[in-house]
């Protein structure tokens, strides 16, 4: 499936987190396994096989609670769909 598209129900995508320095701030960025901007193996950490980028983002927030977490705008196109009209996270539905 193309980068950033949702899969069928039950499918997962492999996500990674990479660190980069922007001035004095260290930014952790979420990428899917098919991202054109995915850093090489030594410069990323495996986050898990999860259903979407929002879940990967939440996992990163848990794993790195005091870090700035961002999603890649190239490959995490489904992330914006997980926000309400005010930019707040929609509740996650567990089925």
C-alpha cells in the first residue's frame, strides 16, 4: 500500500522514531517503514507494528515523555484525521 494510506481493518504498519537536533531542541520524529525520508537503520529506533501513525505517536509519547514528538508530514498523512477541529486528539476507540 502507498505511504501514509490506511490499510484494511486489522492491518498494521511498521513505525520508527528518529532523533534530530534543531538548535538546542532535540526532536523525535515518527516515520513509517515506507517513508522516503526514513533515516538509515543506525539512526532510528523501531516503535512497533501499529494500526496508524496516531498510535505510533502515542507510543512515542509514552516511551519519551519529556521529549518533543512530531510526525513526518511525508508519510503520516493519516495523523491529521486523528485530530478534532480544535487540533486536540480524538478519543481512541478500542474494539
